[in-house]
C-alpha cells in the first residue's frame, strides 16, 4: 500500500508541474468538498472521522499547498468566470452541513491564509440544538459519552434491527474505528424518523453541533465566506415525494434568504444524491447550479445541476499530492 501511495503522490506531482498537466488544467476549476475542521489532528485521523474531518495542522498544510499550485477563488468565480483568465487553474473550497467548527477552527485559518470558501447549510440545524445523527450515534458508540450511554444506544439499535457488529468491540483502535465507519454508512438506509429517534437516545453534547445565525452573518460579513442551502433537514432528496421535496427545497431556500445578505444561487445535494426529477425541482426553485459528490473537474460544460467535486479527508489534507492524483484522473479526456 505504501508503494501505491508513493506512486500516486509522485504521479500527481509530475502532472501538476508538467506542461501537459498545466495545459489540461488551463481554464479549469477544481471544487473541493470538506465538512469539518476539528480542534486537533489526532482526533481527525481515526477512520470513522477521517472522511468528514480534517485536523487544523492538516488543513493549514492543505491551504498552503493549494495557494502554491492554484488560484484560490470564490465558488462563483469558477461557475461564472469573468473575462480575466489566469494561467493557473482555479480551486474553490466548499463545506457541507454547517458545523460549528467551521467558524471555530476553519475560519481562523481561512482568514490567516486569505482563502475564500462556501458553506452549505442544512438549515433546520442552524441556531438550535438539533443534532446530526451520524455525529451523535458515532461518538456515543465510540465511548465519547461513557459506557452507560453506549449500552443504551446498542439496545436501541437492536430494537430497530441493527445490532452492533462484533468488530466494534475490537481492541485495536484502528480496526474498531474502521468498523464504526462502515456501520454508520449502513445506517443511512434507515428512515429519517428512526434515525431521529436513535439520536434522541444519545446524551446531549455540551455545545450545539451546528452554526447559529449570528455566526453565519459574522462569517458572511468577513467577505471570505458565502452560504448556500444543503437541504433543510438533510433528508435524502431522491427519497422524498414531490410535495415533501418541494417543501424541503423551499424551507432551505427561504431560511437562507432570511438569514444571509447574499445567499449563493447554488444548491448542494445532501449526501450527493440526485436524479432527473430532483434536478428538475431544484431548477424550478430558481437554482441554476447544484453540487454533487462525483469526483471531477469543472470546465464549464456538462449539467450545471450536477457539478463535480473532489472530497477532502484528513489523509488527503496531510498528503495533498494525493489530491493532485485525483485531479489528474478527473482531468483526463
């Protein structure tokens, strides 16, 4: 595995620094997808957090690397480019969900390095103590809130037909964390009301998980951050009937119009799930652009309601040459 990683890092570096790579990326835009920046790197490095979380040192390292190889620009500069075309490719940072640590940990580093970003809010969570199920369940099962809370949640999971895998009691931290990551992925198929009930069985955290509207307005006033909708309840849009889909889209859109001065004309699909029906409804709610999760780079072609993004994990942030490899694969004709 180490040799494979080395080959990817080397190939990516050669691509970014070669005439062929620079030619292929000329006029292109790379949209990155992040979620959280935690307070320390060790916590972010565990497999069940790695894909959604980045540590602050790793995030700072990523920002420095991006500034070296790209023009770091606001998202709309990629989606609606002006007349000036730089010789360097453009990159835009996006954050999904609206986690409170976007303000506490990510923004100070964005400000320090003067890198703009877009944050897409699951608007029902903003300004209240409503919790994201995957965080509450994951941390409870990880013993973050004590054995009593974990045992109670395990019993509730058995009630809904999702018993805990044996590997979640493995003594090896990495194997146990990886098993938890896979288990949380499997829970995505549960109905929303079941996930909400399971979340209610978890103990309350000391702080709200999401941003509040005061933080949203403060970040927007900085000029570095803009906001767009990532659903209202974070429901998977493809699972909703037409009426509930329109309610979800309207509620999130209205919340942004009331809470922000300049909300983005871009929708961000929860979990990346969309189909032709969902895209039609999004367009009918006056969104000319929407972000998915399929990896690739943006050249101004293709469906603007299915824009590609490249996900950033803690591992990728620590080794951004791996990102250059993914850009290379996304840029191939």
